[in-house]
C-alpha cells in the first residue's frame, strides 16, 4: 500500500485504465497558511423577514445560462439550503484511510432527525471528527451513524435544533428518476468553494464502479456517468434533477483532464436511511465474491449460450450487460463454488442482471442460503451459498500497543488483493512496529514465535511480553504474500504504557477507548559474552584492532521535539571509555534525550544506553551503557591530542549505509570552517563554529559514521553525519558527512570520566571565515593581516560574525558582538582557526579585540551557559507539540515573540485542520497573553472540551495572525512532558482533562504515533 487513501482527496478522481488517480488539487488539508484564504468562509448575505423570503443573490451569477435558467434557479434556490460543507478529521490511520484533514460536501436527507448523506470515503472507516457548515454559515457538529462497508456512502447526524437562522428541509432521494439524457446539477463544495453549481447530462447508468488504486474503492454496484467536471471538495454533493430531487450521489471522476464524473445510485443509501428512520438494523449480506458488469459480446466469449442470451434479452430488453464473477476470495462462502469468469444467470430462481437486485437479495438473506445459477464455459452450474454478514468482516475496532495499531483484515483490503478475509492487519506501522518502511499493508504472522491468526490471539500474545523485551516478529505484505519477512522489535511499554482497545460507538459517533493490560516490568538484563570480528587487509595491527571500539547505536524518539525531522536513527558510535561505557555519537543520530537508545556491541550484545552529554554546537553526543553487562574485549579508543593537518596521510574506517565496515588509506584534502545551511522550513539542530575535515576517498561520502586513524591506532578525527537543510526539490533532508578533529573533545571527555558534569560557556554568535581581501575591506589593518599570515601559515583567515543568537536575558547596552564584526583576538590570542574559539567554553567573560565599522575596538564579552539550551518541557495540545523556542530557533531569529513555540503537529488533528503550523509562536489564548509555557498551559486546560477558542500567533517571519480552533479532548487530550531525573526514563508525564490532572506517572502519551517522515507535519507524539 502506498498509504494514501481516496479520502485524502475531497473529490475522488479515477485515472484512465484504473491507474492510481490521485491528484494534488483534490486534497485540501487546511494545513498551510498559504491556503488560509481559500478556506475562509465567505461573508453571508444579509437577509431579513421570514425564512421563506431568504434568497441567495449569488445563484444568478453561478448558474449556467440557457432557456431553462429560471426553472433551474428556482430548483437550486430550494436545494442549496440542504447542502452543507463538511470539514473533518480522520484522526488516525485505519484500514485504507490514513490520518488526515479535509473537506467535502453532504446534504440533509432527514431534517427532523438530522441525517446528512455524504460519501463513505469522507466518513471513513475509522475515527471521525468533524462539523458541517450550512449555506448561511451556521455551524453544527456532526458524527457518523453509518458508513457502508462497501458502497461509497455514509450518513452523518447533527442536531437540527442547533440551526436557528434558516429553515432546514430534507432533499428527497429519488433513485427511480435517474435516466440517460436528463440534465442534472451537482450542488456542492467544489474545489473548496463554499457553493458551486456544475451542470451535466447523465450519459450512462451501467458503468462499473471506478477503481481508485490501492485505497478504498467501491465494488459490486453500478455507477452513473456524466460530464460535470467537478473537482476537489465536491465529494458527497447531491446530483439533482430540474424538479429538485436527488437522483444520485457525487463520488468520483477522472484525473486525466477528461470532464467525466461518476455518481453512486441512491437505491442503497435510501434503504439505509429508511432503516435508520425506522430504528431497524441495516443488514448487509455478502458472499465474498466481486462481480462486474460485462456486455453480451464478452459474456458470449465466457460461455453465455444463445438460449440464455435470448431469455435474458427478452426479460430485460433494455439491458446490455450481465454480471460476471471477477474475484472470489479464498476461504469465503463462494470459495470452490463460484469461479472467476462465471456468468450469473439466476439468484433464487430469478433472472438477474443488475447489482441493485443482487444487493436486495443478499441484504435480506444474511445467515441464510441463496441458490445461484451460473454459466461456466457454456455449462450450467447451480450452487447454494450461505450469505455472510458484511458488517462482521468490516473492522469496527483496533488495538494500539507500543506505538503500532492493529485490526482484523478488512473485506476492502482482502478484496483488493484477492486474499482470504482473515489475519492481523497493521494499520499504523509506528513505534516498535516500524518495519522496513512505514507503509501500511503488513499482516502479522507470528509474535515471539507464537502464531497470531486473529486479533484476539494477537492481543493475548502481546499482553505477556514485558517492557523493553526484544522479540521476533514475522510478517507479510499484502502485495507479496509469497515472502515471509522476519525482524526483531524492541517492545516499548514505558513511553507507551497503555494497550488500548478502541471500539466504534455509532450512538455517540466516537470511538470508546479501554485499557486492555498494564505492561509487564522489564526483565533484568544479564551479562553477555561476545567476540569482535577481525579487520582484514590492513597493514597496521593497531588500526585493525580499532573495530573493538565501534558499537552500533539505534535511537528512537517517541515525540518530535526541537524540529527534528526523524523518529528513528542509527549510526556507529566510538567507545571512549570501555570501563565506564562512554560512547561518542553524532547528534544527527541522538538529537535529544527524550529517546530510547540501544547499543549493540560486537554485533552480539544489546544493552540500553542513556544520554550523558549533548554538545550545543559541535554535533556530538556522549552516551553511556552499563559495562557490567558486557563480557567482551571492548577497546577504549585513544584520542589524538594534536590537530590533524591538511595533506596528512591517514586511515579511514567507516560504516556504510547498510552497516558494513569499510576502510581505506587516504589523505586529508581540506580542513575548513564549515557553514551548515539553516533549514528555512523549521529550525533544527545544526553544527556551528566548527571545523570540518574532508578526505580523498569516495568511501567518505558513503559512510555516515567512522573515524580517521593514525598508524598507531590513535583516532585523529570522528567521521560524523551533519544534519542540514531540507532540499526543496526532493523534499528530503540534506545530510553531510564530515570529520571532526578529536582534540576538541578531550576537555569534555576528561570531565565526564572524572564524574564531572561539563558546564560549557559559549559566545552567542555564529562565525564565518573571511579571507584577507575581505578583511581589508572590513577595516582590518595591514599589521593585523601580517600577524594572521604568521599565526596560521596554512589558512590566512579571520572570522566575521554572521548571525547573533537571541539570548533571553540579554540587556540593552551589554557589550556584545554584532553582525559584521571581525574577531581578531580572544584573551590576547589571535583567532585564525575555529579551534581557537574553544577558549570560550571555559570562560565567563572574554577580552576581545574586534573590528567594527572599520574601527578597532576592545570589548569584554560575556559568555552564556550552555547547560540550559536543551528542551526540558513540552506540551501536547490539540495534536500539536509546544515547547520553549529551542537553541536552533534562537540562532535563526532576531526576536522571540513568546516562549511558546509550535514544534510539530499530528495529521488528522485540530492543529492540522485549522492551520496551526510548526514554527508559529503563540502569544495569546482567548485574548490573554501567554508569554511562557506555564501561562499557556494554564490557559488551555481551562478551555471546555469541544468549544472554540482563539490563538493569536506570530509566524517565524514576523507575520501576526489569529486562528480559531475547537478543542478535542477525546482524541487529543492535553498532556505535559517534564524532564525528571527521578523517573526511570528521565521524563514525567502529566495528563489534563476538564482542567484537572488525571494522570501523573511516567510517560504514557495519547497522541498519534510519530511517522518516519521528513515532513515537518508528520505525525508526532506519544502513542497511547
């Protein structure tokens, strides 16, 4: 599966020849400020007097011209009052639908009870949260009471009493009035417009249901065809005739530019509506066989005899098609009774050629048997088949555990791939259950060497797996059931403690959650023994021995903080102290300490790791494992105390993209002050004020982890991955592979080895190297230029301030560096190398000589503490993650608008639906200032559930705006994460409901699981 549902488009388009027909304009996610104007409702026209006098003068401007314009205008005038714009969220991935926000159309079919008819791909098969906007811009909440398991229609319910300023009447459903050649109007929310009326003529009544690719598709029904050229947002629009009756339901169309649209007949929606009105269950029968309409000429080739053709044509003189079996599901009621290509003649002794009559028979025969007469290669075949309950093979529940979500394989998916309708389907492959990729379509075969044929067995197996266990899972993909995949997962039941069961409740429209089991405590780790591989084809034994200093590091982040784009990263770490278990790793692998770290030693022993130190500027982290658990000859790497030089011979040892060790003798080609580009789409950690090393081997570009090592085994530089900007064309995050000289690590490593928590200081500026030609123009004297040439013979350079980091407590008038300042000396030493700046890490103030505006100045520069730059508190609210602006934000911005910064948001959430975007600052809640996270939290927890509130925000580019949002505590409760050393995982979770704290133990989030995506708007949060 490609993970994209037809519901991701407000208007489904079918491609030519049944190729996947998704079109970018069909999905209106309401997620970006650039489309805010498109989603802003128009100002309703004023009206006075009684309801009957209300008319919409816009109609004359949008109606088609022609002789019948006056008649159509009267018809449309009465229809538009019944048509609503639907804004909705599908809050989590379920079956064929991903989590999303979008908009569509519906229309009232029962004004007294408040029923609205729309498409099934709008209502969705999973959790739904939405509201409807009537033509006069009154808004009312709506929730699903029915979604057909197969056909593309669903029914929403609203409170009719909530509409106070206009009359609401039902649009009559008249499927019997659909005829070829009649003129129709599609009245709906086309292309996101509030009201759009498109004209057409029904040209066919016997088209097979369109196929939309891998997502949801209708089947076992005919569709109507017309040329109306509807587009995004028109899903669920009524198709009306000139008398104002609904004759069909807008459902889909072509995506190749052809003005062809497909309408669902209203026979089955009308039956479902009547059942709801009468309080009867909506029975749906099925024999797990998909039929398709084929014309008589094709049926002849399949075995239709002249005798039967004559009878059919006589009984149905206007028919040109017959029903032919196309897909028979294994192990279903039709298995071994119906074969593909069978031509259906009779059902229960009745000649039959239409889907509608077949549906009638099956829906009234649930639990009974039906007799079918088929022609198979010209031979008559009679079979009796038990009719199953279609609702029982359509999932209405799912279980979430350890970041993943699961339900029984649906009939939709089984039919799409022609497989048996059974098994455990992964609808959200997140958290511990992220396999080789994040796409949906996986079927779990075994967990912990136990078979899981159904959801109930799966639940019982997973219940008994303790936290932090590593278990074997086998699984298949629906596209390739011939291949059995095997992986080992790390069971996370500490960030995600609850094992939740969600069950659909059609009375409330919500999904009810219950906790199935508390996690079992982790099994205490025991020491393991292992041996390292031997590195071959190296001329220096000390170099070969360095393999004993490498460990595999895997980092999983359950919540997206600090704008970091990934949720799972891996790389190779270097052991700095085997006795203490200290390992150095790139911050592109371990970006922050709200994470799980697994360290694999000698490809054999897996131990848990924790973050000890995060360098604020130089792109490395130091993590630690328990050496008592490791019985292996781990070697402490010896770090060089001398800077490696350009042109020096060295040995490159790295790990390529598949984790294999590669090595080569090479030469240092360049050492330079690197400038990693900032990411304009969202500030995230990047290395600044650091020297980078490049080498003359193509292996360096293939390896994100490694070292440069001398002949005696001394490590001269770390080879690290540096996270850079996002590529606008590929939509991928750029990564750079560069070397970092080891002498810069030594002061920090020595303090940690001595049990001292490093307390670094730093200058709040970013430098860029400039050559002497530029320095001279900036006002640097000839004497200083001469001193530079003496101080650094390999690089004649100085450093200029290119960006100041915004500091919260900086007072006006403090002596500070400004953009454009050229730095000459710090504490009397001329600065010609980035490594010379390391002096700042250990001094509260620095005596500096600079050149500013061609003037030489002496300043006493204060440094700032680097121990408070990491995020230690975050709030999840309405599907967005808020925390104080992290260091990368302050590096890129010149002013902080507040201490409440939007770092990420979840698809299908209120934050996504109403357009609250990452990189926004929140300044006010309901008009009250929220300068910090505490005041913001106090304000939002007081907001009643399911009510609107106002957020005043500021974009990263200093553009103020106001967003109105509706709170949703059921699917997106307010949750706070606070760093707490007393907790086992280092963080404490607090959940709020109704303004009160309801849970305060360790992390146990309820936000949708974070997706492995480079999209800043990818799913983010703790899964509960």
